[in-house]
C-alpha cells in the first residue's frame, strides 16, 4: 500500500472518530446551556421507555469529568477501527453500539438509567485486543499491546465495589467487553491478516534439459553383459 493510501486511511479514521466525539460534546453543551438533563434517554433495563437508550445512552454523560474520561479512548479506538477495518468499520461500530445497549437493557439493574459511552469503549477495546491475538498480525498485535498499556486498568470497571463513591454501570462495561470479544471472533477474517509464507521445494518437480549436441554418457550400442548361466560358445576351425 502506498503512502497516500495509508495517509487517506489514517485521516478517514481520525475524522470519523472526531465526529463521534464531537457529537458527544455537543450533547453535553446543549445540556449545560439549556440547563436540562438527557439522562432519561439512557437505558432503563426492561422498561419500554428505556429502549431509546440503546441508541442514545452512549452520547449522554453525567458530567464533564465523565465525558472527558470517555472521549480520549473513544477517539483512539474509533479511529483505529476505521483504519484497520475500513470496509466493515461502520457495520462493526454500529453492531458494538447496539448489541451493548441491548444487552444492558436485558440484563442490567432495573432501577436506574445507564448512560455514557464506556460500554462502547470497552467493546472497542476488547474487539481490537481479541482481533490482534487471533490474527497474530504484527500491526494489530502491537496495537493490542498499546491497548493493554493504556487501558489495562479498565478491568477494574467490572468491580464496582472498588469504587463505592462512584455510581459505575459495571453492566455496561461487562456487556461491552463480551460484545467486543464475540464480534472480534465473528470478523476474524476481516481486516489485516498475518502473512503466510510458503517455501517451495527446489528438488521437487524440477526437470532438466540437455542440449542436442551434448554427448551422451551411454554408448549408442551398449554391449550387454553376459548373464550367468546363459553363455554362448563359438568354435572356430582353422583353415589347413
């Protein structure tokens, strides 16, 4: 792939991720300016009015600190998704978004709204990490290691008891992580693949040609050796 193509892929990923993050910040700006809260558009498990949250909850955040914490990983992981899986990126992103929200609606606690993009962030993180491990492709493996380095502490998001002072939706984290793993396995044949090297056997199937003027190593009329037990005797009579 040429440098212009690589640059175009990278810029497409950056712009796509910026759009998503910009919408998240736009929603919070509208809340602050209008003095309203869109929390009621979050996921309310097993309630009909909570179904809208499957679409809107990742765009809604409790405060600026919550939004800031999700913006950086959403940008990095979203841009990487478009870069590595350009053809399927929109389908994968939409599936991770909707499946995570649906599972939260089905299995999460039913007495509170679940808002924030952290579920989608967990889905993207596990998708990239699992995809890199499955394919063993150097670029994806390196990015997987970067995810561990930057977001390895995300595992604590599955255990809300470690943060009693925060009202963490650990169900969103868990459902997103599971969705990411499943989608990575499903799309294991998409995106970059590890190169397979085939080594040809030099001795197998080779044919040699000799020029017509090359002398043969065998005589034209070879004399067959006498076979034991099958000898012929010739008797000559001398002339008197």
